[in-house]
C-alpha cells in the first residue's frame, strides 16, 4: 500500500490565491481557471499506484481557501482513495475546538493541520494549544509544516525545534511535520529521534531532492519515522517518486516509508487485510 501523507484537492479559491504566486513562478504554471474534478486527482494517484491520499482543508486568517465541508465532499466522491484532514481558525479557540470535534466525530477526518506560516506564529504560540488538546482528546495526529516556506512568508516559524517544546508539553500527541524541514533537516531529525510521537513527511520534495542526511535516516534508525508525501497538486505522485529505486531501500524499509508508517500513525485501514497488496512504486 502506498499512502500520500500530504495532498490537497484544491478549490479555485486555493489555486488562485495570490499567496501562491511565487510557487507558480517556480513551477511555471499559470493560475487555473477551472475547478479540478476529483476524478483528475484519483487519476493522478492511479498513474503512480497511490492507494490513498490525505487531503487537507486550508483555513487562513483572512479567508478559508478549502473548507472542511468541501474536503468532506471530495472524500465522499472517492471514499476508498481520499482521506480527510481538517483545519481550523486558531484565533477563535473555542470555535476551533468545536470544529475539530465535528471534523473527527461527524466528518470522519483522520487528522488536523494548521500551518504556522499562514498565521505568522510558531507552533509554541498559545493559540495552538487548544488545538493540541483537542487532538489528544480525540486521538488524531496534528499535522504541520516545517522548514522553508515557498510563499513569501516568514520561514522562521517553521523551525523544527519549536516542535520539541510542543512534544514535551503534549507527549500523547502525534505530530506529523511535513516538507522535510529544509534547511533545518538535521534539526528535524533530532526532534523526531528524541520524541516517540513526532514524524516527518517528505511532501513538497521529489525523491531526487531528498537531503542525503534524510535518506540515511530513513535507511537506519528513522525507518519508522518518515512517510511519503507529495504536496499534490504542486507535485504529482509520478514526479514525486521519480527515481525512487535509486534510494536503494530494502523492501521492509520501502514499505514502511511508502505506506505502513502513515497507515499506523493516521490509523488507516487497508493493506493486505482489505485486498490491497504491497507494491513497488517502480
């Protein structure tokens, strides 16, 4: 089973937002003018053998780019392939807690994601703490971004070391830190090594751009700590996994990285027990 730990099925509000202008320059893509059908996302998954993709809502201070209800609607169109991840407005703590409960209990979402750079706040800020408490109570992971920020916002709030304090305050909380943490990848590895419930996903980076220190970590004592992600649609699964064989991972490590770690952390069904078999991305 291959699981993409970080994707989003975008709305036009998300895709056309000016905050992503710098990313469009890098990818040399024009701003889309039509809604992307869920079938297109599923087709991109099938082209590279992705069994499941976690797709996230995007709640920002000034607008809701992808709402939780929209995510639930996308998941309903492909319930065997897409998995919902909610997001909330951390400036309204009680509303945020109530919305997290609705996301998990009513919408069936498997995690909550809040991005520090969207709020220009580090994850140690007091406004995040009700979110962590709710995630602990509901036993779902908290997902976030670490490292360099592609949009022209401060990267400093994504320093992985901030998660050290969060993990100390909330040892029961599973934290999935996306985007590798570059240029602080060694710092990210130090935090995930120290804390049992902190993990890294490789979203926003293709295999060919993984730092060598991360590859060494995956091969050795980080084999249960790193999971595959794309940041789709910015990077398609096919592009993200191009050159995967060159990582030279043995079968057990490859299976952990590609799907088993995410399956365990996000408490997903699937794999051999529902008819899917382990597969190579090659």
